């Protein structure tokens, strides 16, 4: 029987979703680089042949730790769904002679290398500069037109994003972004393989999107992601996911599958994603490519990741298109046939639609809630104002325990200040957008007030 080493770290599709699907295709040995989610802590003992925690290994020996454990269990493949472990798993797989993302994996992780590779191939993207010091940031703020966006080169989940309106904002933005990266590392949301990754940044121009020129209905954000896979160096697109508008500065609020763009527009988007992915030279990996949609058909590639989309993107794809991407990718790494679609699937191929909402303590316009509230899954499910044909659930693995105070939204911390995640199924994409928009407005009225707020203050 085949054996897979499953490397767990934070991020990616929920472990409670992914692990059973890998275990259905192969014997699984689990290497946990971060704590297991409480709600699925019993799953590894039931599904895995062995479970080992990282222990005291640091980033300098992480690749060897993964490779050694793979040798010990006789793994035929090493798999991870976490952004923060992608590079280490790719390098360990290379050492072992196994299928993986390949030697270019870091180009799909380090935004400085990624953007430089695209620049050399003429891929449309925002103008950018790599910065490693406040002095370099100050120089960039005089060379590039403001406003600018400062982002960490190895970040995910919109963490450490800061908008710079002019040179006078440089010092505060630099100090705040570095502090957020330090806090993210403490929480486990940081690159696991590269030492000092929290000190690397890029600053880029802010390009203007025009969602209304790409989507028929209202309520959509001005960018999409192309979900897919690379098979032996060949990009295989699967579908497009849409978004609701981000929360300032650019924190993702909700993802919707499929994205309701026309067939011609989708073909152009997929072709740009193909160019961006091929420029990176990846071998075998999931793909999640974000593209900004502008006026008059203009597009910019924002970033590509050598892994599947995070949050509930993969479960949404399975629900609406019937594709178990986790099982298919496991088969691919094991050298078995994996029947990826011959083209990117469209809304016409979908059975309904699905979307996931990140619960943040801000209203639809991005303004903070006037009062503090407690997270309560039952209240959300019971009172959410969704349509009669829609189904809402709470992803407990990705949500705070019931009764926990909802964090105050911090623009710099992004998704680090989320309280919960909701999953909604409906008849079509526009219904998902409508229902999730209504839920955002209703949440501060649905969730119980935090009566201890005054005491803490």
C-alpha cells in the first residue's frame, strides 16, 4: 500500500476536510508543524498510521526533519496544503526524489522573486520595489506614485498590509508592518523554512479595479482567483473564484465559487494566469493565482501560490463541480492518473454555487462595530437572513470557540483578527453574494453583546 507523509501547518483548507480525503487514497503518516485544530484533534489517531509533532526543530533543519520522517515511514509522497510549509516540503521532496513543486517553489512564495520573474517575462502587474529597511521604503515612496501598498514578501491572509499615502506615513507603516509579522509568527502564521522572512517586504502601486465591467450583478469585488494545478510542469486550470469587496486596506472578506464572469472574459483571465504560472517554472503543485480586474479589460496579476486556495475554496469546488481536488492531487503525487478537467470550468458547468465568509468586526462599508460581541455559532445559524433555498453552516475548525469575544478588527493584522468562518450554499453565485452581504449587515445584531466590555475597559 502507498504511504503519504502529510505535513500539517496553519492555513489552507481545513484539516478536518483534507486529511480524510488523503487517507482515502493512501496510508497517511502525519507530521504536525503546528498545533492540531481542537475540533478535529481526534481525527489523526483514527485516520493516520502515525502522528509526530515537530518538537524543537527550527527552520534551519526543517527540510531534513521532513525528509527524515518521510524516509522513516517509507513515504511515496509528501503533501502539504499550508502556505507556510510549501517551500520546505518542495525541497524535502526534491531530496527524496519524489514529485513536488520543484526547485522554483520559492518563486511562488517570496513576492520579491515572483514579481521579478514576471517582470522579466512582461507579465502585467503593479509596479513594485523590494524593500528591507525603512530607508529603502522612504526612497521607494518618492520614486513610485502614492498611494502605495506595503506588504510582507512572505505573508498570507492580507497580514502586514499598510497603505502609504505619502512619505510622512513611511515610519509608522514600517514599524507597524514589522510588528504584525512578529505577532503573526507567534500565532503560527509565518513562513516555517526561511529564517528572518518577516523582515522582507515589497511596496507596490495600488491599481484601480472596476468590478462592474466584469460582473453582471452587484456586490462583487474587483479581483478573482484562478484555481488549478500544475501537472509535470503543465498548468491545468480548474475554475475561477470570485470575491466580495475587500475590507480596508485589502483584507479578504468572502470567496465565491464559481466567479460569475462571462465565458470570453474567463478565457482571457485564465490565459493571463497561465502566462504567470508558466513564468515560475513549477512542477507538481496546486495553484492559486489572484488577478485584479480593471477598466476596459485591463488586468494585473497580484500573486500566485504553489498550493490550493485557502479557507473553503477547495470544499466549495467539490460542492459545485464535484471535483475532489485533494484526492486528485494525492493521486498525482503518487504517480496515479488524476482526471483534471480539460479546460477551466464555468458557471454553466456548476451545480449551484457556494461561498465562505470571514467574520470580521466591521460592517459592509468597513466601519468598526460600535459594540463588542461574543462569537456564537448557534446564533449565526439560527438568525442569519439567508434565502429560503440557501444553506448556511459554520466552519468550527476555522472559528473561535463559542463565547469568545470577537476581536477588534485591525487593518494591519488582516485575517489574524477574524472571529469565524461561515459557509453558504445557494442556487447561483449572485444569490451567494446577496446572502453573504445581508449576513455581514446582520452579524452585530445577531451575535450576543459582550457584557464584560465595560469591565475590561
